[in-house]
C-alpha cells in the first residue's frame, strides 16, 4: 500500500514531505523546490506559506508567532545612525513629526531634534530672538460717544471719477460648516500645545462678551470673539505679560513653530483680547484729533518695537508698546493733517494735506529734508533703500532717489486722485479714484501695464507683494490678483475669478534676491522690507460671500499677510480673509466707534486707528509666551 495511504497515516505525526504532499496538488511536486529556492513568484511563495501555516495546530502557530514577532517589530529607522535617521525625518511635515514622537523613545528623541524644527522654521521665515520681559499695560475702552460725528471729510483719500451709487448684494452665504471645521482644528491644536501656557484650552478660546477691558490695576477683562467667524510682518514683544520667563533660554525651534501655529489657530477661532493704546483724552499727551495712519516699527539695534501714528492734529507720535505711553512727538513740521507715514532703516517719512513730504532721521531726531513739489494733498508716501515715492490728489506720482531725495521723474497717467502707492525693487504700483491700478518700471518710469475698471468705483487702498496686488475700494469690496497669471478672487461676485482688464499681455516678473530680508519689497501697511515674494495663486475659488460677509462701506486700508489678508473699512470692522481662497475667517468689530483709516499687524496682533481717535490692539497672543518671537 502506498506510503501516504490514509489507512496507514500516523495522525499524531506528519513529516515535511507528507505535509507538502497533503497541501500541494499531485501534479506540482517540482514546484516545491522552485518555491523554496526562490525561483517561483512571490505570490506563489506567499500562498505556500499561508497553506503551511493553515495546516499547523494552534500550539505550533503560537510558537511561530512568538519567534516572528520580534522580526515584525524591528525598528529599521531607529537602528540607523542618528544622522541617517534625521535625514529621513527631515522629509516629514510638522504634523507627522508630532505623531512620530509617540511611537517610541527613540523616535521621540529623533522627532524632537532641534535641527528638524529649525529647518521647518527657516522654511517659513520664522526666527528666534532672545526674549525680553514685558510688563502689561492696557487702557480701557470705556463708554465713549455712542456715535462719532462723521461730518469731517476723509482728507486721506481723493475723489473718484465716478460717483454713481451701487446696490447692496442680497446673497447670504453660509460658512457654518467651514467655521465648524476650523474650530475643531483649533481645539485639537490648542489641546496639543497646552504645555506652552499655564492656561487651559477652555480659557484660551473666548465667546463674545461685553465686559470691560483689562486695566493694569484692575482685575476686570474684556474678552471678545465675534460671532460668525470660523495674520504679518512686524517684529514685536507681546503687549501683555508672558506666561513664562524664557530669558536666557536656548532657541527652542519646536516651541517656536508650535507657537506660530497656535497663533494662526487663534485667528481662525477669533480668540483675541481687545485693548486700547489711546482713547479720546487718554493718555494726556495723546493725539487730539483723527488718526489717519500708523505703522509698527522695530529698532534694529535694540529689537524694541514701537508704533508710529500720524494725525489730523498735524503731529507724528511714537508710542512705547511696553508702557503704552508716547515717547516722541514730531510737531511744528506739517501745517495740516498727517495723512501717511513710512518708517524704515532709521528714517521716517510723513506726508500731509499741506502738500509736503518730510523725511526725518530717528536716531538724531532731526529733519533731513522737505519736499513741496505736489500741487495738492499728498495721500501716500513709501520708500526703500533706493527711492522714495509719493502720490497726491493732483493725480500724479513723484519718484525721488533716497536718501538724498533728488527728483527723478513724475508719473501722470491717472485721471483722478492717486490714493495709494507701493514699491518693490523693480516696480511701482499706483491706485486711483479713476478705478485703475497701474504698474510702472521703477528705474525708467515707463508704464508697463494698466488694469482698467479694476473696481466699480474708485480704489482707496492697495498692498503689493510681487506678483500679487491687493486692493480695497469705495465699492465696498477687496480684490486679490496675480499680475502674471491674471488669476484673482474678490468679495464682489462680479469680479471673483475674473481676469482684470489689462492693456498688455501677461509678462514674467523678475525674481527677487535670495535673501528675503533684502529683497526690496516694501509693505504697504507698514513700510517693512522683511517680506518675501508671493507664490502664484491657485485657481480662483467660486464666490461664496453674502452681503453680511462683505464690508458694508468703503474699504480704506488693506494688508497682505503670509496666510491671510486684512481689510479695514468705514463700516467700523476689520476683516481677515484666507489668502488663497478668499474665505472670511475673522470679523473684528466693537473696537471703533468711527471710521477705520489704517491697520498694521504682526504675527501676534492687529493694530488699528481711525476717526474716533482710538488706537485698538487686537491681541491674539493672550496667555501665550511670545517673547521669543521676532
């Protein structure tokens, strides 16, 4: 009888040959040698192994499992040399690094390596500076006049060439789903970064309240988080107390990265503390009339951040953000309202209704020069390390060399007042009441491109970061577009995703210097040069705005940020929009009782001023140690 006859089989024993014969078809004995030797396919080998395991009793399977488990749990990355493992981890995002830190102690050490987080911070332009201890201050926003007298004209903007009325949009869009998603993300990130602050997550996210603003000597606080809400470029110590003393601490780039993410998340959740640097009559040496312009500025020698403001009272004032007091008053220079200021590299330029542009040296506290070439009010002034540019109600833009202020040329193609101007290393951009935006060659003054009918009414404000232009208009809308691709988004359904009307074909813009700090780009909102060129716009998103999400009055000031864009309006609100999609992410109200004329911002706060003589600080860093953020 054959050896493998079932009648003679030993049920308690099976040798290897008998086992293979039982699980393999009779016609495939030669396949065994091929599979074992590796000649067969991987799929056939896996099938053979599965059948072999399926034929074993449970006790044998348990033994095999105990012997195989260590092989399956072998940490390949963890056993590599540290420099090799870090090279692998360097390709991971910050979210993945945080997850990897939970795998094992070895992965925790790798994921927390400072070199990885330093690289991530450098990619975003985030740097660490030695922290400074900052005492708290706050001036309360008390009960002021219920309504500010709007009878005064806005001296800081010229008339438009079109005064036709427009109808209000009646479309109401629902962003509750987006808001819920952003809020959920906010709570998740806050809980993950709770170790950075002595406050719990529940104390960091606020609801809309009507409490009194915190004063240094008072225990009451005003916490404001507007409803229906789901931002940067200046260096600053926080205006509030830090939760921890980090003086003398070595750079912690993971903390630096997480803090920036948390601040961004605060903006998405509209979690801020509102305070006032000035209210009417306080402090005693404050402005005595409408405040038209402001700029945050950091002294490069000391790292100290201050705020400069210009007013209808004909003065420029420098504010100490640590004490909340005025440290310098520039007066008896302008004979009319100060409508625009620009501060950079130790110089301050101011322009006013007296048709003058004044250049001031801050260290020596002396006036350098006065320009009186314009024939009407000078509405905006900007300068970099090579040139100074001013625009006026006289419909012209004038360009001077800097700092000697030798006149170069005049740009006179606009048909109405030129309300705003911005400069970069190679270009000048101007916006006018004639509803057009014009792009000029900064070296020759040649007109390169005209964007006609960019808005349905006069343009009041612009910010420029090649190749992107952000504009605000008396048509109550803002528009964000790329000059090279002509892709855009707008809060106006008429213009959302529509290419601007241009008199020339698209052309490439030259790349800026590799060093972003010397790229020559100058921020419209602050005059800062520490900004990087914008990347190309994604395809425009479909319009998703309703009337309640748009501004309801003229958009007087706009500013470009890394992730967000900001706009301030005569409707007493500041709105924060997602830079890529144009989705409204925050709506800041309740700070001003008069028209908003100017906004500035850094990674921690937004500063605004206006007709009511109030300087508001919308602080998103409350309860977070931000003393190491430059």
